[in-house]
C-alpha cells in the first residue's frame, strides 16, 4: 500500500512538472514569436531595391534650397540654377541605398491628425524620385525626434508616419556643393592611374618641369635635382591627377588669358590631357579647367599650394 502511494505521488510530481515545463515553453514561444514578428513588421524600405536602376531624376526641396539630380547616359548631374554640374556618383548611390535598404522604420502613427505634430504637412522637406514614366517615391521629411535621435517620414497621399535614422538629412540639408564632382579629371578621366602616365610637364611662370618615366623610375628635367626622391615624385604626380576644386566658377571664361600655366599629362596610349591654371590670387586661390571640359573650378589655397613646387622639394633626404 505504501508503495502504491509513493508511486502515485511520484506520478503527480512528474505530471505537474511536465505541465509547468510545457507552460514555460509556451510562454517563451509567445515572447519569441512576438519579438520576431515585431522585428519583421518594423523592417521596411521606402523604395524597392530593383527600382534603383530605373531612377532618372531626384528632386530635393527644403526650406533652404531646391535642386535636382538628373541621370543622363548613366551619369548623374546636379541641375542648379539651370546649369547641369557633374555629380558625385557614389554619393547618389549611397543616398538611394538609404531609401532601398530594408531597415527599421517603425510606424509611429496612422492618423492624419498627427501630421502637423510630426512636421509632416505638405510644407515639409520633400524628396521625389522619378522613373522614366512615373513617380517612384514622393516622401516628406518631418521633425526630429529629440529622444531617439530619429526623424519622422511620410509618403505623400498616405497617413502612416514612420521614424528612422536622421542621417538622411546630411544629404537633404547639406550644401549643394557636397553633391558636386569637383575633380578636374572627372568622368572617364577619373580612371587614370599613375602607371598609365608616361610624362608630365608642369609649366608655371615660364618655367617647365618635366617628369619622364624610365622603366620603373622617374627622371626630372628642366630643374636641377641632385638625388630625386622617387616616392616624393610619385606622390606629387598623384596629387596632380587627383586635384579637386571646392566649387565651380561661372564668372570666368576658359578663354581668359589668366590661364597661362599648364599641367600636361601624356599617357601610354598616346592621349594628351592638359589642365590650364591661373596664378594664385591674394587669398592663394587659383582657377583651373581641364581640356575637353566645360567647367572652370576654384581650387582653394591649401590645395593650390601643393601644385607648383620648387626643385628642392623633390630631393631625397
């Protein structure tokens, strides 16, 4: 009799333990499923990633500025004050990546009555993305969420308000010059590598420095350098190839006689590219343009000071 009682008691304990274990498992599964479901529903993208290649124009309008990014022949341009300036391709690609990448953009409201509170009325900053035949995205950017460091967003014609990383304002509210490609050798010339260059002639104040490739070394003529530093020469020539301005200069013609200095690149395929430069003004700034290019660039003093160098700067230590 005692044995049967003990057996029954053990069975009860085991049964209760199993019930408790099942209950805990059930509760945990609910929690996990709820969290997973919430994570999935908060993942969202404003624009289908497949649509990125179909984008032909992006219009950005804020309180401070309005401009357009226009794609022509697979190259992007910044349309500003009726002029199309070459654009930084990678910046536009990064901007579109924000809109097409599935990220956390949780819904904060579904009521139209909250739009004004979130700064999402029709007067808000706006990004409109166009395809060839239709609008792909029309997005309003609203107020900052001071607690989470996020920004509120809403599609035109929809009531849903979502929040997300406010880093997008770096693109919409940054200076328009941040979209410009200000490399003098831009476009197809941007792929020029130093190993494709055979000779570089730098003409400044009626003096000519010539750097000529001889096998794996560079020779200098036109100036007296006792022991040329090969690493210094290569760094200098790369600096010339990668010269950038800080803005475009629309008030000066390329025909102006101020462009009396030259940098001439002779490539291994026989091609010749010339950069024409002015003397430095009282601030140290110079103006420049490249052959085959329509724009004149303003080069700030800190960059201009690296372009023309004396013989001593090429001596090995």
